[in-house]
């Protein structure tokens, strides 16, 4: 953003020039923990291929984070649980899937949005073909903009979320069980002509 000076923050930095952003390949653990409240929007360069644990964790959530084309797989490239607790709007250009939360032996391996409290809007690019089961259940998300290639939504994907409206793409042929159950704020679902099963 204009007027924000580059600031070194552990092994990463934030800046407002594309050339400097492209130098960063990894966002270090807690890199933005002490970022000033004046920093509201983050755009990751296309060279970023790894986001470490709690990279965007701070008391005051960011307004937006845009992930560049280097992030294609949330489960292996973003090591940050409850990403939706630290930002209000997230844009994913090239991820292929929003995975289901995974817990093993009582430890959460990853959970990006389930029961998250801050995220309001998520934009999924055309590369995203699947939303996993329970991916957004119980979350604060009100608006999800889906890419044209989304072909699968898992059971309970948006259950009990704050979703208000959603437009489903033509690539989708089925809405699974309880995908939108408990969405008391949901006022509109635009269904595609390709839908064969609800």
C-alpha cells in the first residue's frame, strides 16, 4: 500500500513494490506479528511458495491478504492453522482445493477456516476444483466467490457458517448432504443448470 515503508520482520518483510515482493519465497513464522495497525493489506508475490506457522498472527486482523500464484496447495504450502482468524478478506489465485480440516491423535494438522472468527470474504480462482468437507463450517465467512471450475463441495462444507449468498458454478453437478445446513443468514443460492443432485 502506498506510504508504507519496507520493514524487516524476522526473515520476511512487507513492502509496497512488486520487485521487492518477488524476492521473498518464504514468509517466516510470526513474520507479521508486530506489524503496525496501519498495515491493512498484504499482497504476496508469485515467488512465495511457503507460509510458516502463525505468519499473519497479530491482535488486529488484516483487511486483506492476496496469495500469489506460487501457492497452489494449502495443505502443504501454508502451515498456518485458522488463517481465517487473522484476516477479513482472502484471495487465492491458484489453489486447487480448500481442504477438509485434519486432526490426528488430538492434534490439528491443519484447519484453515472451520470455526474461524474474522474472515468475511474468500475469493477462489478458477484453479480451485474442490472444497473439502467441513472446510468453512462454523466460520464467520459471509461471502465466497467461487471460480468457474469448482466441481466438488464436501459434506457440511458451509454448515453453520455466516454465509449470506453464494453463486454455484456450472462445473458443479451435486450439492452434498448438509452442505448449507444451519446457515441461518443465507438468503440466496444461485444454482447452476448443470446440477443433477441435491
